[in-house]
């Protein structure tokens, strides 16, 4: 996370809950760093919940997408305590150097510990950036 898009707006249900998301990619043709308002606070909560449900096997939902189409995540495989999650980046979140398609996609292969760590990081972000304007994220 970087910050609320509209830091001073605490009364509008949508505008006060937009989060500017930071993305840093390494290991491809070159490094890519960007930030863009891509998720609402409750979408960040939904992402943390989706990953938690993947970890516990409590979901049949294989993908999660959001109001802004910049980010999308898809569970590709779950075998031997290893999870393959495909990340899709479009629009402002897609690397500027990637011109082959509208969507830049790559697979993340993580184990249970790495997935737990990612979930905890997202939950900490929710503490730092709670829902505003009466939005409850419980």
C-alpha cells in the first residue's frame, strides 16, 4: 500500500476508501515500479480473505477481481502445499515496457509459509488503512 488516494476525504463511501497500491516487479526484462489507485479498502479485505480461504481450502472461487481492472488474481494450482497464483496486471499497473498484450500475467509459486506471510501483511495494511466513511471491514 502507499496511501489513501484522497487522504483528506473521510466522508464519501467510495472516494475516502480508494487505496493507491504500489507495485514493484523484479526478475523480468527489467524492473517495474508504479503506484495507482487500484483497490478499495473492502477489496483489500476481500483479497486477504480469498488468500486465507485458499490456504485453508475453504473456497471454490478460483479467481478474484476488483472494480478497477488493474489487478486480478487466479489460483492455478494447489498441490503438495504449494500454491500457484497467476497475477494479471492491466492498464496503469501493467509494465510500460510490456507491449505484447493488454495484460501482463505471471505465476507466483508460494508455499504455505509464504502465503501466510502475505495474508498477515495484507491484514496489517488493513490496520493501517481501515475503512472510512462508516465502512466496516469485519
